[in-house]
C-alpha cells in the first residue's frame, strides 16, 4: 500500500469512527445502528443544510407496497426543474431521514434552484436486486406523472446519488434509455459503485496505489444486494458492464483519490465520453469514500458539495450545458 499523509480532518474521522457492525444484530438493527452512527458523525463533522421553501413527504406506490419521497422546494414557483436524489448505504442501509442526507438535499435544492426528490427505496436483504432499482424507477415515473401538482417541469429532470445510490442512478438512466422512459437531462454520480463483480476494485487494491485506509465493504454489500452472484454481470446491477453507453444523459462523475471505487467511476466517465455522451469528471485529492460529509472540518468536502450543486445548476439552467 502507498504511504500518504492524510489531511488532519480525514485522519480524525478515521481515528474516531467505530469500525464494523456488531454481528449479532438483525438487518433492521444494523440499519438502526448505522443510522445512529451517521447522525452522530454529522453532528460532529457536518454542517446543517440551509432553509428551503418547504419540505414535504409523499407516498409512492410500488410493486408489493409503498415507499415515500421527501420533497425539497426552493420556492413556490411552478415549472421548476427537479432532481431525483438516491442515498448511499450499500443497498442495505441508509435513509432519507439521515441528517447528512437531509443536509445534502437542502444544499442541492438551494444551490441548483431545483426541486429535490429524495427516495426512500426498499433495502436488502429483505428486498434484493432489482427491487431497490424498481423502486427508484417507479419513483421517477410517479414524479413525472404528478409533475403538474408538484410544480415540476418534467422535461428538466435529473438523477443522481452517492455510492450505491449512484449505482441506482446510473441504472435508472439505462432503463430510461432502453425502456423509452422519461428523458433525463443529467446524471450526477458521486463515488459510484458500478462493477458489482468487484473485479476492478480487487485489481485496484492489488495494485498498491491506495493507502491503508478504511474502504467501503463492497463484498458484504454486493452479497447482500444480489441473491445470485451471477447477477453481477447484469448491466442494471453493474452499469459499467453495459455494452453500449450511447444515448445516455450528460453526466458529472465525482471520485475520491483514496477510494477503492475510484477506478470504476473514472472508467465509466471515459466510456461515456467514448460513446459520445457529454461528461465531466473530477477526482478529489486526499478524499476517501465517505469524506464528502466533512463539511464542518474540511475545505475539500465543502468544495465537493459546492461543485455538485454548481454542476446541477448548470445542467438545469444554462442552455447547452
């Protein structure tokens, strides 16, 4: 492994955050445990999001049940652009109710001057692939169907997410293209997990280019999400494996220098560009997989959030961008 000197704020996070999840907990208890850790980390390292015009919750019917979306409005104006936001958590944890997720949605709502739709998709192992993806796609369809009452311009809609959420966002974009779904104007992919075979991540680790720092537990996450390891070859589980990326919406891909998922995110950006899709990419120096939450203690995390909001604003408000 490479030897590096981490930023003090990043080193503090590594030193202070507990490692792992107690094995005796049920999946629901593990989620509760991780939710509490996330909120504690936010209180210590994160900045609250700004005030927005309104925050409401809406139920969305899905196959076999209902999910909800938390909707953030920047103003009472009608015909606003919208952004579908999908939280991370390895497909088995995470929630729109986490304080970090709420702060990010508020920030994106204000910075991009758009309605943000934060989707509470169902989680594995109770709901394995493709259920979380189906939930996200259903939420998108519901949003478009109810655009009038939501004050949304359904022709100016983007999607994005972080980590597992970025995987789902990229997969939804593929479905929209292949199933004649809603036209998306943009996709924002942050530290995306795009190859669930884990072959690229394994090669990245073996190369020795990463320092000895905590990494996302992809083996456990993918084994929880996929009922059958063979499903990892499905492009809707591993968007990087899609044979053709042409015709997808423009994208901005954000990767972290010391993240095991860095390589697959950057390869996805390269493949999008080769397929003729407008794409931008930035790798954030000194960043780990989860350090974009350090908005109270680290300038680079604040820059990450500002850059994401600016990318969304350009996509929704500047013609030709």
